[in-house]
């Protein structure tokens, strides 16, 4: 089957890792799979070389940009329509907001038989201004009319989109974002890595893996840090990721007098993430907008308990009291209490980590994700013909 995946930016991020893994996996199953992306990169790093090295053909559409621009957006739609028409794909599968809108409309205009869209995270959400929410919901309704099938990375995404009047229940299926589970299950604490980061053998490490950017919730961790440090003086906060807010965050931590408790790692290649995850004692995930954050199953695969804001699909992997602790979004005191509890109760933390590993093995492997998508494409093709 000839398939095209389209995503706006190929930066280091959950949606992008999901897309690259899908393209590689589908090609191994014998499908012809192309990847179409926009030209923008960023301080988060890029997965371009990884995809190319795996043999995935990549086409860059210069007009496909993340920033709203009506003229560029229409040009991107025309360019994608021309590309889809010429290559005669059986399936166009889009990801992310801008590529999802332009790609699906272009695919419909090009008469692509099957148009699939993965919802990695909501385009509209409660922390957005009302005008922006209305515009994004309206755009998703237009693109939804061009969509054969929606793939949600979490049931929460399906619920939100149906509540917004986008599509019908029969056009949604949940396929969890797959990853190389074995790399995390087999990872072990690396004392040499910890030492290189200034973390001693007796330090307890609270990790966070996310871009240093708005909506990722770092400010809540900073606000909770004084209470956590007071209760657990040997705590270290390990922040993995980079972004335009790095200098601002480093300045803030220094101003708080807590610089010795924070380690800003910066950008880490995806293949190195298991080493860092295994060297943590627990992971916090505090994003205010996330479909189903990959960092949560990755931490659990390493046997690490998690603390997460109860946003979007987090509760589908952070099972409260079983694999981690859920906290109401923005509740700094509850966040501090949850982190302190797990740092001070090693038995509870270990039990949650073990239960989490079993959950992740069952639901989050790359092979399972690719197999489910392959079956979905074949079912849609059979239904059409």
C-alpha cells in the first residue's frame, strides 16, 4: 500500500517520534511509505537524520509552517494537493495542527481514497483564549469533514473531539503511541552518568523530560521545589530538554537559591533517554496540554513511578495509586505532597514502578502500534473496495 505521513515539524518530540517510528515500522511490513514535513527546526533538535538513516523518503514542503499565515497556508495546501495527486497515495495520514488541517484538505481535493489523522494533543484547550479556542475548533471541524478515520493516542482525545462536534464515534479508534519498550525495561541506573551531572550516590532524583517552553509546567515544579527540598534535602531535579525558556528558568532557579538542586541537561538524543530515565527515582509530568505524554510510559517501563497532572490522557497510564499519583492541574501543594510521599516511601515507589512496567509492556510497544495501524489501513481499504 502506498502511504504518506505528513507532520509540520520533525523536531524531537512525542508526536514526531511516534510518526518516525510508524513510518519505519510500516516500511518493514512492505508498505511504500513517504514522509512529508515542513522546513522548520528549533532548539529541541531534529529527527530528520534518524528518519533518513532508516531509509524513509522525506519531502520538505517549504510553505508548511507552524505559525499561522493565510497566504503560506493556502500555498502549502496547493503544494500538498499537487504532491498527493502526482504520487497517487492510497492513504494520507496527517499529524499535528497545521499539517493536519492543510494535509487533510489537500488530500480531499486530490481525491486520496483514505485520509487518517492522529490526534496527539488537542488543538483547542481550556487554557487558551476563547477566540483562539473557537478558531481552532472551527478549523478542526472543517478538517474533520475531510477525515476518513481519527486515531487518538488516548481515549481522552476522542472524548474531547466528539464533545466539540467533530466526527462520530465510529470514526475514532484509540492506538497508544508506541516506543522501544525494551530499551527502557533493560536500562539500569548509571552512576557514572549521575556523577557527571553532579548527582551523588545518595541523592534522590526527580526527573522531568520536556521542552523548556510554555504549557510544559516547569513553573509548577519550581514553585513546589522549596517544600520538597525542605522535606528531602538530598533531592535533585533533573530537567532533560531544551528550548527558548532555558535562560529564564536558570535565572529563576538561581534567584530562588536552589541552583544546587537543579540540573539542566539540555538536549539529549532520543536513544540516550533510557540512560537518563533509569538514573531517576521518579518522573513528574506537568504539562497543561498533552494527548498522552510518552515520558510517562517510558518512566514506567524503567520501573519508575510517576506524578502527573490530571490532564488529557495522563490518567490512562498514570493510574492513581497504582502506577503513580495524579494531581489536579496547577495544584502546587498537592504536587509537592505527591513527590515527597514517593521520595520518602521507597517501598511504595518500587511497587508502583513494577506495576507500571507490566502495564506498559502490554499497551505501548512500537510493534503493537504499527500492527494496529496496518490493520486499520487494510480494514479501511477493504471497506472502500
